[in-house]
C-alpha cells in the first residue's frame, strides 16, 4: 500500500475533549472520527485494526467449536416482552417504532432473538450442545458515552450463546470459552486478567469478566499476589464476607415470600427498576425471615427507583442497627465499592411500615425511614471500599492487589433464565421435556482497540501489538521524488513485501522526512525501514523497531528479516 493511495488524516494537536490517551491517539492518528455523542466513523486505517481484532476473535471462536450466524440488529418488542426485559432494561435500550407504530429496539445484546431461533429449530437433546456466535454492531443508549469508542453508543461486539440439555454440558462449554478468551487476549498481546464477577441482577450462576489492566480503567479488580484468586471489586467484597453470609440463592429459599427464588424474582416482587445503575444486588435472609437487600451502585445511583409494591407498602417494622448488622453479616458497615451503598432491611414477618433502613458505608451514615420513592441522590456519598490493597486474599494465599481494569470480555452461565421465560425446551433421552440451559459470552471487539492503546503507547504515539497493527512495516523513502535510486529501491522492497504477504505502507508522499517519521510513529507501525541516498550508496538502509530508541544500519537485502 502506498500512502499516496491511502487516506492518512493525522493531527498534531491534542483534541480538547478527549480525556484518556487512547481516545486522543485514535483521533490524532485518524483512526476514528466523531459523528455524534458516542457515535463514530471508523476511518480506513482504524477499520484495518478493528478487522484484525475481529479476525483473531473469529478464528478462536471457530476453533472453540462455535458456529457463526448473523442476527438482525433490529429486534421486535414482542420477544423482549416475553423475557420481561422490555420493562427491565431501562433507558439504555434504544427503542424505535416502524411506520405501523409497532415497537422495536436496536439490539444491545441478543439473548431473546437467539433463544427464539433455538426454540424453533432445536427439539432434541441430540442436537445439543450448540454454540452460536456473531460479530455485530450493538447499540446501547449509554447514559454517559465517553472515552471515544471505549464507551460508545454503537460498538462492535462478538456475542456467543450456548445451549445445553444439562448443567454439566454448560460447564464444559463455559470452560472451553474461558480458555478461548484467554487465547484471544494473549494473541492480541494484551496484559489481562480473568476475574470472577457477580452475575448480579442479570441472574444466573457463574460469571467471569476479562479485564485489560490500565489505570484509566473504569472498573477495579482485586487479585492475589501469590495465587490465582482474582475478582472484580464487587465480587471480591461479596467473597470477603462469605464466611458469615449465606449465598443469596440458598438464603432466599428460607424467605417467607412465595414465588421468590432468585434475585430477579425478588427484584420483580419489589418492583425495583434497578436499570443499568446497580452493580450488585445481594439478597439475604437470616433466621425468622429477615431480608436484607443491598444495592450497590456508583455515581449514577440516584437514578435507582423502586416503586411501592404491596409487598413493601404493607406495614414493615423498622429494623434496629443490630438486626441490620446480623442480617448483612459483620460487613454491614463495609459495603459499597465506589459510592453510596444502600441497604434495606425489611422484616416481612412483622410487616410494620413503609420506611426502610438505609445505610452508607460507615456506622454514622445509616438513615432511617428511607423510602424507595424518595430522591436518594441527596444522600451523601461514602467513597470507601471494604477490600483494600494488602488485605489477605480470600483463598488464604497471599495479599490482594487492587488495580484498575477495562472490561473487554464477559462470560456467563445463564442457566434457564431466558429459556424458561421463553419456553425453550428439548426432549431428553427419556423423551421428557427439559428446559434448555444457556451460556452467553461477550467480547467488546471495538473496545479492545482502545484498550490496546492504553497499554501500548509512548509520547510519540501508538505502539501496536503485532497482531493488531494496520501495517507491519513502514517504508520511508527519503527524497524519493528526486532520487531515482531511492525510488527504485523503495519500489523493489515494496514489491517484495507484497510478494511475501507482508503488510506494508510505503510513505511515498512528497513530504519532509520529519513529517513522515512523526506520522509513521503516531500510527504505531511496528517496523520501519528508511531508505536514503547516503546509506543506499553502501547498499544499506536504516531499520528501527517502534520500541527501539535508535535506528540501525542493515543491508538492504536483510531489511525484511526483522519483519518476518
Ligand atoms: P460495562 O460494564 O463497561 O458497561 P457491560 O458489562 O455493560 O460493560 P456486557 O453486557 O458484559 O457489557 O457486554 C459485553 C462486552 O461488550 C463488555 O465486556 C465490553 O467489552 C463491551 N461493551 C459493553 N458496553 C460497551 C460500550 N458502551 N462501548 C464499547 N464496548 C462495550
Ligand atoms: Mg454497561
Ligand atoms: Mg460490566
Ligand atoms: Mg459485563
């Protein structure tokens, strides 16, 4: 590829509104251009990088036995009503109407559509397990789009969904996908950590997130310095207290509330519209049916609303601090990772009044008489966390490190959450109907591009990991338009690259050397060969790796040895 035939739109200035380095460099290098808040155009150069990431993801999904399909981005409301998420998902779901006033949404994720496919096409356990994936633009009306394509409103995701006739098969595929994810991030040259995650209000059982380590990351993760223990901060805190606190699903079995078996049930029963703001929801019951609801949110917590439900509106007795503490375990005063936490303790058995017991992170910050429909944004924030660097690791091995991370992947064992709601069943080997078990597996393909830059850059620009580089080699001929010898050598090297399948960008623009060097460095091309009259006279060129501090003279004939 010749620069003169490509589109290079670099900028010297640092864009004012870009807060983090990847956003700044993506704009300066001309990889993306902003269309509107959270909406971007991928320029030819950026798209090359995106496609590289996509290819690695696709290869590993295929190797893991997943089958690619393509679903419509536009999804009918009926399916979302069936799963209950038309109501639950909140304003992040971008809803549209067609000319007949029928409701649709632009897919933020595809559990409903894929479950609909599978319930129609699959009837026997013999057709399972099945793992289907697509790589497609997703739309989420993020409350605060920021950091460029890192948190965009339209972004490229790989989403996979697996289907099983039993839990053991789901666990097998989950392990295969866990490994495939690690392989993907290794191939892409990223420093990452898989961490245990809370499946929270999404329901389901086991869940892991994959985080690229970076100080600009929006999430915090905790991991042991001397074992494999790693969890996102919400999960780490839950485990922190696990010796004292029953797991939600077990505990709920003891509640006197009929029909409430899962966190999702309880949310539904209490009519909590947690929307996208709640990070973690822990529900527990101690002896005597005392239920504690702990909602953990971040700065957006003030949008949490729970409407009064007969269950809560009926008279409830105010819990004492002692009861609150015993219901939540010793950790009542130590919840809430990044902001205000709210705990509600409701004594269903006594059913006394509509007020809740509500607390932030420290004993002095408990409020009495809080109602769900009151504006809780006025409550002061407690920016404390219960897990700190140096804490003993919950597995007893080593101490915890806390680092910032960027969530680039997320895998879930969903169980029967969607298949039950949407009646997706197969016949098992005894001819009985069984509800299909599901897993879902997401990768933020476009977010990976920004994450890679967060980890790989210097003051001159991007330094692409090899697997992601738009071009492997930059050929920079000096004075090409005046020197026939340089032009000839550059053309020959360029042709040789094409022949050998080396992705090359020859900067044949009529620009000063300084401009060309600066651009090639900003673009992050891993290898550079400079061809000039002086060295060429001795049959040599200058080679410099993007991370090298200096160039070295090499024989023209050996120039490509560095690249392959
Ligand atoms: P986040 O916590 O960052 O909002 P999420 O947990 O809502 O992400 P998932 O539903 O798990 O996201 O989606 C799978 C993957 O899609 C995420 O791990 C992330 O890499 C990517 N992703 C999610 N939202 C965005 C976004 N707004 N822009 C770019 N990538 C995103
Ligand atoms: Mg999100
Ligand atoms: Mg997340
Ligand atoms: Mg996630």
